[in-house]
C-alpha cells in the first residue's frame, strides 16, 4: 500500500469525536526510529506514513506485526495498536547462479542423486517458493529433499544410463515456482558434462 493508505478508523474504534482528537493533541508514536503510521487529522484514520515492505521489516517471521501507540496528550492516555502486515507476491524466486554445471561419468548408475542449489524467495506463506520443475532431457528426473530447517531443495536424479559417444553434454532447465496467483518463476540452466 502507498503512503497515506487507510489502515483503521482510530476515532471510531476509541469512541472519540474528531474534534476531540484534534483538540486533545492526539498523535501516533512508533517503536524504533521509523514511523510507519500517522493519524489523519481530518478523518481520524490511522494511515501509512510510508510504503511498508514486509520482507524488509519482518524478514523471516511467519506473522508480521507492527506496534504503535496513539497518545492523547491532553488526557495523557495511551492506546496500543497492532497492525498485521500481509504478504503479497512481489518477489520472484531466484537462483544465486543461473548457469550450473554437473560432471558425470558415463558409468554412473541410474538412481544416483545430485543435490542442486536452492532458489531463494523472500515472500512468505503461499507466495514463497513451492516447487521445482525440470525440463530438457529424458536421462534425468527431479526429486525434492526437505532440509531440517524446512527448506525445499531440488535433487537431480539420473534416470537412464549415459553414453558419452551418443551425447557428451545434456542441457537442462531447472525452474523454481512460487505459489502466488499468478505464479512467479525463476530459472537456472544446468549443463551436464559426460566423462568418457
């Protein structure tokens, strides 16, 4: 939401008249240095004081809550307010390296697994990275491995014997897909070099 967007009706929620808010010196106090919210004098609404980037404010937290207080100076009353910041799908899954290389001997047994690097997506919940897809060659398939910290990691699996004389290289495309609507994707190219 942009600066000045409606968050809540403070005057109504606190049962105060608009004139009372103005006359009694009502203002918003935030924890920390940044002021995310302000009070609109004419309407009594709590509004955003700046655009809030959830991934920047609540990096790895599942639920993002920002706290502030409305101070009525005249009466020295303080009202605590909590605002939940919902995630939107504003980030694309991305691989650190978009060109990967795997070296395999042509005697490598089918079923051999090759862990690949994960993509990163700072969005949370359904908007975060959900799955991987592999395209390019029938010699390979893809499976998922979940690490102890819950991160989904792609694993390349050799599905069919390799023959260097037939194909010395195999070009694959690994796609990371998030759960947004519409989904965002990031890709990495994998070049498999077959050793004689």
